[in-house]
C-alpha cells in the first residue's frame, strides 16, 4: 500500500518554526507530504482544500 499524499498548509510564525526544528534534528517527512506556507491560516480558501482532493491528495492538514 502506498503512503498517503498529504498537503500541509503551514503558517509562517506558528508552525513553520516547528517544521524547521524537525529539519535541524534531521527528522524527515515522507516524500508524499507537500507543504505550502501562508502568513495566516485565515488566508486558506475552502476551494484550495477541494482542489487538493481533486489533485489526488488523500488528506489536508492545516498547521497553525
């Protein structure tokens, strides 16, 4: 079974530092995880989430 494709919407000041910390500790996300950085989670449009599913993502994670 293939790993699920996940799209992560990450906020600049809240969740991006955590993602950077994981990288500095040499922790890796699977290649099926894609990240989009936004200034604020309120900038996420519902249509973007639907578009992710239309593009065959299995899940969307909003990290804020």
